């Protein structure tokens, strides 16, 4: 019940009108069924009795009005419901997208939560569990209201028929509960298989994968995997359908037996008063109809309960994911004002979730406003982790990170993030225009500033060649006129985006590692001149990018090995920095020769 309430609160926040319309539609359906059982009784009794024309017209009119009027109302509601259903489904997807964007970053690198996200997405998109759950709930309301009405009708006949109906109901629900439990179990087994199937389907559809697939002739292997997983799913569905078919046959037999007894009992009550007051022909029709509807409605009600429980269980990953803490919920209250004056690490230790060894241990250093700092170290030394900690993507196990003398978690999240811009190694350009990729705004972008940055990063000539200039769109997935750029050109767009933000601290975290040394050196030198008096942090495997920095921070196995200028570090011939610098310099000489 707690999960259902949580889910309904989410659905209500997206579209209250949809929930209200569903309830109204459900109650109208129930009312129509009950009136179609009760109203004919009066018409039949009048036809076999006084045959008053006015009453016959009245009862007949009510029956016609009930069917035609209800049909009109329900059809009208269905039109609105269809629109609201799509809006609600899209709204719930939007909520999940917003959740992903607002989650603490650590969740997005934890395998458990990555898997949870995939399962949540699969539940919503592939199983359509949200819409199915809401519809099941509406059916439950409608069928529950109908059952209550039918019980009221049947109780008026006496206990015998009701007792028999309840016995039949218990047997049918027992059969249905067994097959539904089996169905739920199989569906849970299908989910991981279906996820694997979806993965290989997506690989086949991915443009980026086609080069490897075709070059290494992986078509047959991928096809075998897809067919194999598809067959597994089909086998599971076949087992469910066989089990379900047998259960439906058993339930049908019980239902027919109950119906036969209902006809017999009500028939006896119609022709004899031995078992109670004799029934009229109209009452015979009403009670028989009520008894038959009761049996089928009980089964349908049970189906709705089981379906709702099943869809709720499918939505477990979605509900768990939506309950995760958001970054903006775990922040300080102090607005960050002004520029970054100082950055200080004080005995910072950090361990990645589920890792046994700390990646940073008792790291301490400080940076002053306007300094250009290069972070150097071997792969896995913890360089990028330092940047992630500054960006509040992770929180240190111990120690403090201070900016302007205050712990970074004392600052209100959004105002703090406004003071930092970064270009990461795995930066992305999106299927937006050049202007949108730089400004990150669909409207109200400063076009003059975008053009200035295009010029500053050295892309003016490239942009001039494009018919639409800065309004040219990246990629051809949605636009045949879309453009492609080289790695170096794309890198410059990412740099322009970082500079457009007007942050007082900028970070370059190995974004040019895939480029050749000359292109990378050009990008770093260009970036260094563009950041002007801002505080800047650089991470690069190539030591040449450290030469123009004020200081170099050497990270060795998670600890600070040194923090000094290039000139001073080069005098320490036994240091890691000296060895790395000289090794790369020697390699470049060999390449040139």
C-alpha cells in the first residue's frame, strides 16, 4: 500500500486531471452495469403485469438513456483520457529524466545504481508498467464498486445463493492466485533476459558500433545472441500461456457450475415459495443477471488485484530509483557570491563506493586566485578524482575541501556550481546547433558572445564555411544538413562552452587525450590565454602542457608527491615529474627522427 500511495502521489503531481477522469470513468462503468441489471426488472414486471404504457415508456427510456447516455459519456471521457494518458506517461518519463540529472553523481558511476537505472527505464519504456498500473487501478475501482452493488442485490434474495457464490469465488480466486504467482515469477525471470536482448538489439542499431561489427564480421554472432535470447523469452511466455490456459479452463468449469446453480435456485424461487417468497419474472431476470455478473466480476476483480500487484512489483526499480537522494537536497544554504579566491584541500581521503583501497589519501594543497595549476601523475593516481571532488560529484571520506575558506558543502548547490566550468575527457557535443552547444540555451543566448568565442578558439574560418553559421546543427540523425567536426574542432567548441559560462574557476581534465601532441599543446596554450585571470586546473598525460603553468601538483598512488614550479621540479632528477617529462621528451625526439 505504501508503494501504491507513493506511485499515485507521483502520478498526481504529473496530471491530477488524469487520475480524476479515470475514477469518474470507472464509476460510470460500474453504474452502467448495475443499472442494466436492475432496470430491466421493472420493465419485465410491468410487461407481465399492469402494462401501464407510461411506466413502460419510462422504464424503457431509462434503459435506453442508461446505455446510450453512458456510452456517449464514456466515449467522450475516453477521448480525453487517451490524451491525458500520453501526457502522464511523458510526464513520468520527464520526472525520471529530471531525477537522473539531479542525482548525486556517485550514483551514476556505481554499477548497482546504473543497473537500477536500466531496470527502471526498461520497466517504463518496454513494459509500459506505469500506464498498465493506472489502468489496473481504475479497473479495480470500477469492479470493486460493481461487486459492492451486486452483493447488495444478492443479499436481498437471502443467504443461500450468496454462500454458493462465495464458495465458487474462493475456489476461482485460489486457482487464479496460483497461476498469477507463477506468471509474476516468470516475468521476473524474463526481465534480465529481456535486458540482454535489448542490449544486443541496441548494439545492432547503434551507428558507432557498425564499424567494428562490419570490420570483424560480428553479424552472425550478434544475430545468434538476439535469436537465442528471443527464444528464451518465447519459451517462458509459452509456459505461462499453457499454465494460464489450464487455469482459465478450471475457473470456467467452476463458473459454469455456479451459474447453473444460480439459474436453478432462482428458477425454483420463481415457480415456488418453498425456499422463500416467490419471485416475479422481472426479479428472476435481475437475480440471474446479478449472479452471473457476480461470478465474472469476482474473477475480473481478482485479475485487477493481481495485475496491480504485478505491475507494482515491476515498478519496484522505478520507485527505488525515484526515491534516491538528489544532489540539491543534500546541500548547504549559503549562496556562493563573488569569485574563487582560494582552493584548499585539507587531509582529504576518498574511496570509491565498494572499492577496498582509497584512491586519495590525506591530500593537502592550496591554490590562489588566478593560478594555473597542472595535475600530473600515472594512470589511476587519482587526478580526475580531485576534480570530481571539487565539482561535488563525490564527497570525501574525511578531510575538507575549502573554497574561500569555507567547506564546499556549506554552499548552496546551484550557486556553487555556477562558479565552476569544466571540459572533461569524455565531454559531449549534442544534436543542437553550434550556438546552443556553446551557450547551453535554446533562447536568450548572447549571439555576440558566441561569435566572439568562436573567433577566440580559432573556429571562425570553419564556421564561415557553413551555410547556417553558428546555427548549423551537429549530427545527421535529425537533420540531413547536420555537420560533423574533427576531434580538435569539437574540442574547441567544448572550450568555448566552458568559457561562455563566465565561471571564475575552469578545469581541463584530459579532454584532448585522443589528439596528437602538437594539437593538444595548441589547445592547452590557446585555453591558457583565454582563461585570462581565472583560476585554472589542467590535467594531462603530456608533460609539455605543464610548462606554462604556475605550479604542478604531482599525484603518486593517491598522495601528493610534490607541488612546485616546472623549473624547480626539473631540478629534482629523481622525482616522478622529471622522469615522466624526460621520458616523453625522448619519445618525441625518436618520433621526429
